[in-house]
């Protein structure tokens, strides 16, 4: 594992700015990985799966440290709106969930009263605060389905209505028809006609 400062420099580049969320995400991932016995995420990348619970700043840093990515299926996003992530060692089944403590913000803001910029003060505090003050950590078990794991697609079928291919069992069955989620009524978009 790299140091906090090394990760922070990389995070500033890939995320576009350095912010309290980057520091929090880096520390969250370092703590989570250490707790499941993964010391070198670059080497153990294939063993590792991470589930993030928010689509905000910290998530980019979690992805940076773990090397887990959406496109590799090793990063899962569950939209629970919480600054929390679960780190799973696929080999041993060991997993921990690390959640940022709500009172860490208040503590952080009080730590560096001399720094007038609130966000900067928070960032500096997050660098030095104890893990116990920043996070709650619990050992957990995560049930993962084979069709959710990295690797080649487990199945691929065409939608009977739109004809688009559907991977990994995400199809719906309506009577005897196999449909994609959109055609089965879960479409999140509306087509726009040319005269609109
Ligand atoms: Zn940010
Ligand atoms: Zn369809």
C-alpha cells in the first residue's frame, strides 16, 4: 500500500481536486483493506471487491486505492446515500464495512480553528484524526451471486421486444417472453421524437 500523501497526490489528479472527501475515501479504503488482510491492492486486485454506498467525492478515492472499478465489476454502487464502503476478499470471504462517523465532521471542524477555510480545516483534520474518530468498522458477510462477480458474462440473451442483448441474468420474464428491464416497464428514459 502507498502512503496517505502518495494517494492524495494521485487522487488530486484523477478526481480533479483535493477535497475532504478524497482524504476520507483514501483512509476508509486503507483501513478496510488492512482489516481484511490485503496489504498490496495492486497485487491482490483480483481477490478484491468493493461496494460503495454513495456517488460522491469519497467514492473516487476508494476506487483509486482499491483499484476496484465499475468496468471490471469489482466496484459495486448501491445507492444508499451513505459515506460507507464494504471491502470483500473474494478468496477468504472476509469482509468489513467501514462507515464515516457523522460526528467526525463536527470534531474535524473544531480541530484547526486557525484555518479560516472550513473545507481546508476539515481536510487537514481528516489527515490526522484517529481511525476510531473517523469511522465505524464492522466485520460482515456479503452474499454475492455468481452473476455479479468479475469474469466473463455468465449468460446473454436477446430481448424479445427491442432485440438488445442482456448479460448476466438481468432479463425479466413476462409470461413466456424474455424482456430487458426497459421493455418490462423499468425504463428510466423516454425516447424523444424529432418534432419535440
Ligand atoms: Zn471532491
Ligand atoms: Zn428490450
